[in-house]
C-alpha cells in the first residue's frame, strides 16, 4: 500500500493532469493536488466519491458522461474516455479529456479505476480562434497533406478560384 501511494505521488508530480484513483469497494476517489491548483477545490472527504465528481460535470453532459462510465465499468472494456465540461470551484466550465483504466478481479468485476483528466480548455480556445481566422481572413489559405492532397481550403481561396477542391484532389490537380 505504501509503495502504491509513493507511485501515485510520483506520477502526480510528473504531469499537469488531474490524476485520480477510484476504489469502487467503498466509492472513494483520491485526487492529486491538481484538483486544487487548476480547479480550486480542496480535497475534503465529501469530495472523495463518484457523486461529487458527477456533480461537477456540466448539467447538459452529466447524465451521458456518468452513464458512459457506469456502462464501461460493468462491461469487458479495460479503458474509458470522455470529453466533457468539468466545473471548477467557481462554477466555470473547463473542457477536459477524462480517461481511465479498470482493474478487475478474477471474476471480471471492476474493483478499481485509475485515470487522469487533461484540461483541454486552452487548446479548444485556440482551435476556435484558428477556425475563425481561417473563415474570415481574405488571405488565401490551402492546407495539404505531405502527399499533396488538399485537406482544407478557406472561403477566400474558393471564391477566387471559383470552386472548392474535390475530395482526394492534389494541390497540383486543383491549381491546373
């Protein structure tokens, strides 16, 4: 047990993810310090169970995320992953990618789950900013793969050329 706690502490220091460990036998969840540093929560006993975690999921997504976790925990799956909005101590939503692995006994029953929650909020904000620029800029933008296949082009380029590239078209085909 002491060795496991040391391992949990070391992993927690090695990442900026929220690391969690859910013991299903008594419905307790252990969180690393990221719960406080990124989300503003202190770790009190009332914040150490599945009901508390579920209460921090945005209401519009709560039911589907909890169902997804419960379904995976009772299936043969070894891994669970969901992207959703997690509410911090001030009630502000953070887009997160939550994922975990199940530990099962000889009969296949889940007795523990260990995972991490990655805060995607800044990444999603930057993606939205990029997409907005892509749509609104008058600059001509064409994105192609390494093989020269057109992946995406912006409206300004489509308007200038008069048509969008066909699916699977290369840059050279499109420009000729």
